[in-house]
């Protein structure tokens, strides 16, 4: 009887443990110098090896990694679903990470390394965006890679940080993460697409308006606009009066940051990242 009870208790324990870990995002896997677990084509330098070994290896399909335990299981699952909607819509990767201990120099290095040394990113340029909540340094950081660097220039990064700051400063971490997803999903149409759309709408309007009116013959000579015998020119004389020249100062254009106003930097892997952060 005692053996039966012990077996039942152990069975229940394993069932609970298994069910709890179905949506767990804190599972990590070992890295060694012989097997860094880095699938991306980075040059193996001493700096890269050290950085990779100090970076948790995770299952890249989970997308939400709550190491600081800021979310409930239900919140984590909802974030996971929202992140995957973003990925399908924009064809760019998205990652959310929370930590309560940072053994790297700062939040930026952790965010970049976590993205680089795990199998994140879509396409040959590893397009994607990562949002880190660093409870150790009390800082949030956004890291962009590939096409996301151009999509999220410095101005857009600041807008996203504005949208998330009120929540994180009030310890509402789930709402902060959701605000990040919502704000990152508000991508504006590029200017060329807007111009093309405007031209198409204008042409349609002109076509519809023209179809409602009769065709009027276009005048080809100036005399067609005058009444017959209403104007007589008796003398024709050209007289030069004066000329006037003015100068306007045209200051040279200035640029800051990288492409499309996106400041970039190189991570420990040598890859290029954009982004920005804010303390809370």
C-alpha cells in the first residue's frame, strides 16, 4: 500500500512538472568550446567564444524567455501568440527576454549576444527585433538586426520606448511587453508606397470626373480666346527696363546615425545592430 501511494505521488509529481514546462521559456542547454551551439556563420574569435559561452543557449522557437519570472504562465502564452502574429505579418523575427542577473557589461551587450548566439532571425541577414527587460541594471533595451535596423530607426525606437516606459516604471511588466509588441507592429508605409497610392487615387478621381462631362475641344491658338474685332494692336515696341538678381543661402545637408537615421554598432560577433534603451 505504501509503495502504491509513493508511486502515485511520484507519478503526479512528474505529470505536474511536465505540464508546467510545456510553455516554459527558461530551459537552457549546454555550450562548450568544442560545440558553441551557434548556427550562424560568424568568425570564431576569442571574443566571440567568450561571449557565446556566457550567453544562455535556448530553443529559438519559444520566443519568450522569462528568466526574471515577471510573467504568469497565461501571460507568457499570450505574449508568445502575439509575437508569432507579428512574425507572420512582417516576416521578421521577434524575441522577448527578461533577466534578473546580467553578467555582461550592459543591457545592450546581453541583448545583442542573446540574439546572435541563438538561432534567431529570418533570412540571410537574420532580420528581427529583440526586447530585453534587465532587472539587474534596471534597464530595457531594444536590439534590431538586418532589415529591422531600417524599419526601426532612432525615432521609431524612441517612440516604442515611450509607449512602454509608463508600464515598466509602474512594475507592469506584462503590459510593458505587450505595449512593445503593439508599438513595434505599428509600421508606417514607406514613402514610395504612399506616393504610388496617392497617384493611383488621383488618376481614378480624374478618370471618374472626366467621364461625367462632355469633351471640350482644346484651344490651340491665342486668338481663339478673343472675340472677333474686339482688340486691335496698332504699335509693337520692345523696351528693356531693368534686371534684378537675388541670392539665397542653401545650407549643406547634415546626417546623423546610420541608414535612414538608424544608429548602428558592432556586437561581439562582429554583426551590426541598431536599437536603443532606457533606464527605469
